[in-house]
């Protein structure tokens, strides 16, 4: 489950998933279910050959009854390029039609190309034009829907890719400020000493009360641009009710592409850290540690080491227990690559 969660945090994977879902909704749900293509007013030229044969048989019977050569010509021409073949089929299999009628009809449609003086011009019905226009409009609508779906999918991919780049590549390295006596960090086990290597990349995650969707994640890339993993911090637990949320604990996590698990620690308020019930509940998510200004902890995977340091923090004031929820938090995440 953790592995799936980490894959979904990758912008490219999320973008591709959004594109696939968009195509499915656009083509299947909208194009084939809610608004399927419907055919109507089809011309005889677009009918199945069997129905075209029936059309011509009715035209022959009508011509024998009325003797209207102009109407017979219109009915014959309505079959388009398939009219000669259809007439040949009717001649070979006349059914209940007198072969003489077929011969007379064939002669009539052959000579009607010239307008007989005193005979009104045949009236051309708009059936074929209407059918073609209807078909063209439906095809155009389907194409437009497909193009819009593809554009939306591409926009989603571009957005997540740019977001990933902003988080991983455009954040300038943070120069460590000289610590004063009041800002001396709380020592945590395994924190790198000054003699050890400098961080490969550094990130800053900043939370302010009211940001109920706070969830910062950063891509970890080597100096050569190789993807190594991801890290981040998000809301883990709240206290009390109402909005905005009263955050009493955050999750700090590290994902290593060369490791099989995601390492997580829980940064807790003083109240949560000292409350046995809350602490026991959050221990299931990761190793707990109490937030102190300047305090730091270390997360390690197979090839990466993350040092999380509380740069600045402030507790909220209200009816809840003292030091139980955060008003603000600034966390520095420094990543080192193990030798």
C-alpha cells in the first residue's frame, strides 16, 4: 500500500492516470453512454444492400403505377454509386415484380437525363443532404470531444510535471545561518557532525494554521539529475473540532527508490507527545518525536539519509489544552546520500 502511495505522489504517474481517466470518461461515458451517436434521415445510398434492393423494387412498382419518369429517376439516383449494381440484383431476382416493369423502369431512368419540353423538372428531396449534414455534425462533435479530452489530459500532465520541477529543481539551496546560543539545536542521535558531508539537497516546508490541505512533497534528484526518491511532510493528526483544523502532529516521510519501504516519523506537539493515548495511537504511523524549535531528527533508508530540523514553530492559543496544536511550523529537510 505504501508503495502505491509513493507512486501516486509522482507527478508523471498522476498525470498519466488523469489522462487515462479523462479518455475513459470522454469516449466511453460521454461518447458511448450519455450521448451516443444516433443516425437518422439516412439516404438510400447509406442503407444496407438488402434495403437498397427493396427501395428500388418499390420505385419500380411506383413507376409502373404512375408513369412518372422524373420521380423514377430521382429514386434511382438516390442510391448513388450503388444504383447500377442494385438494379442488376433486382433484374436477376425480380421476385413478384413483372420483368417488363423492370425493363420499362430501366429505360425511363436512362432517358430522363434530358428534360422533356413541357415537363416540370423533377423535385429533388433533401434527404441525402440532411443525412450527410447530420452525420457530419455528429462526427464533428465526437472529434471535438476527443480533442478536448486530450487537451485536458495534457494540461494535467504539464501541471503536475511543472509542480514537481518547482518543488525539486527551483528551490535554491538554503545557507545555514549561524546559530546563536538561544537557537542551539536539540541534539538527536545520528545527526551529522560538521565533519561529515554536506547535504545533497535541502527543502523548506512551511505550515500556517488554516492550511487544512497541507501536504508538501519534494523530489530528490542527484547532482546529475537522476531520480533517487522523494520526501515530504503532511498533516498526521488533529485535535478538537471545527475549522480550521487544529493540527497536533505531522508526518515526516522519506521514500528511497532503492528501498522497499517508506520511512516515517511523527512530529508531535508537546501535549500530544505527553498524552499516552494520543502517543500510542500515532506510534502506529511512525516513531514519534516532540517538536522543539531547533530540534531535529534523522530518517534513514538504504541509500538516503534525511535530517528534519524545526526551524521555527508556534503553538495556537484557545480553549484546547496548552501546547496542543500548531499555529505555524517551518521545517527544514536536508537529504544526504549514503556513501
